C-alpha cells in the first residue's frame, strides 16, 4: 500500500491549501449544529432452502441512537459523533435462527442463539477548510468498504478516515481501519480484522457524467481496485437514459490463498426512465482464477470489507459472482405517486446466470426472481415510517450447488427514523 499512502500524504497537502468552498468557515458551533436521532427497525427474514439444507428464519426489533455534533468555530473545528444500538430477538428459538445465512444474532459457544445484542461507539472529528479527519467507530459507505446495514443492526469499523471536498465536484477518501464490529456481535472486533487500507474518490465531470476510482488492501487477505462510470442522458419530455458501469479487480494474498487467485468482475446497466416507470437491462461478467469474494469465514472469525461491499448491477439475494459466471438482468420499477399513491413503489427483476465453474464436470446455472414493494408514510405522526416487503426465488442447477444454495426468501422490514433534535 506504499503508493496508496503516498496518495494519502498528497491528500493531506491538498487539505492544507486555501478552501475553495465554505466548509469550516461557516461552522455554527459544537452544540448549535448538533443532532440526535433514533432509528427503529423491526425486521424479519425467512429462507426456505431446497435440497435438504436447514431452513433459516430470524425476527428482531432494533434501535440505533445517533448523536452528531457540529464543529467548533475557528480555523480547525472539533466535533464528536456517537451511537448506541440495542436489538432483541423476537422469534421463538434457535432451531431456525442463528448467524449462518441471516446473521441477526450470534450463536454462543453452546450453540444457542443470543437473545439480544448491544453495542456503542464514538468518534472524534476535526475539520479544516473542507476536509474532515475522523477517528473512532465509523460506518463508511464506499465501494471498497461498505458497512452492512442490510440486516437488523449495522456494522461499524474502528479506524481513521479522511474525507476531502477541497475541489468542487471532487470527493476524496483515505483511511485505515483495524477492527470490524459485526452486525450481530457485541465484540468491537468480532471480525478479527488485521487492517484494511483504502483510498479513492469520485468526480462529477459535468451534469451528466461522473466517475469513481477506489483501491483497498485487506491485510493478509486481498487487494482490490474499483471503477465506476455513470452517464445520464436527458431525453425529450423529461425521460432519461442512464448507463452505469461498475468493475472490480481483485488479487488474493498468499497468506489467505496460496495460489494467489485473481478475479475480475464487472457490470453494465442501462436504465430508461419515463414518467413513473424505469426499465433496466444489465449484463455482469466474472472471470479469473476464483469468484468475487467480499468476506470470508475463517477459524478465527469473519474477515472481510463489509457484508454488502459489492456495488454491482446483478446483486440481489444472489450476487451472481461465481467463478466465470455470466449473468443478464431485466427489471422494471414503478413509482405510484402519479397514480394517487405517493410513497408507494414496486420493483421486479429477473436475473439469469450461466457458465458457473463450481468444480463440477459441467458448467452450472442459476436464476432469480426478485420482488420488492415499498411504502413510506408521507405526513402525519408516522411521517417517514417505511415498510419493505421483499420476496426472492432462487434456483440453482445441480452442478452449481457447491457455489450457491437455492430456495425462497422473504424479508419484511419496518423502519422508523425519529429526529429528536
């Protein structure tokens, strides 16, 4: 990572240049610009596996209290962010619950599922001009390190992050993290993460074209680079055509994989939006010695870069990321606001993958039907409360079952954010 950390030094020098925007010069104060909010989530996931695999189901209620201070006034601003989370299991027992597959609550040494999970974290932050340095328990949302918030409770990572917006349209990130708190675990380093370094950024070239480049290095696991190109072309009568390209290049370290396996995976999606309707066609392709890996269970625990760090078009229940896999997607989305139901939306997608190398004599296939109905309350006492109902039906050919398991999945999420001040 020597070149990446050279870039980090350059980023620090950039932060020392005169500000091009408001940033710290408009700091309102530690208390004056602070906020406190409570996020409530009731979540249920059920997986009905086929071919004799054990079915899984978990149901829980969680709460996350988030505090974010403003920055003190002056040349360098100081602030603090903190969070506390608690979740309780609502399902009836350990038979269908547990960490494997769903990961709401951990399984203890006796094989019993924990009844609850509680964790807290905090970070300090310094701002100079338009650059922020943060250290502590953070929840990054980046294509090479994305905290997983797709279950009951979110992950967090402990480390240092620099975010710089000194140049208009350009956002730069650099960081080093040394601990990962899994979403179902009270342990601050339940992920047994040695270290992960990252650097990169996104640039908005103009109103219709943007791009991003990132790189990361998970110590003794893998090195990875990411690229994104996004182009949105406005059409007549408010219609638009969006092209979105995402790609990863990965090399696994010898300490984890003696063969130092490599993987390249990319996706290209084209979305045509007209009125409340959006139609998407996407193609995704994986190549190399291994499939795309974004996390690993090892004897000492989980090692990875976030359970949802895969910014690709064909990532649903299956990520269609097997060795040599090729997949196509057709999807349709509709916003019912125009039909008198503001806040109601629906998405349906069909993805089919083939050419899977799972070690069988022949190449395997998989296919998934994905459906999601969402509703967000628009006004009143329950404003911003949202409900998501999701159903996925995944089928996998026999020669691909070493890579994936087929089944039916149901998810019900009820989220309620509350701004306390």
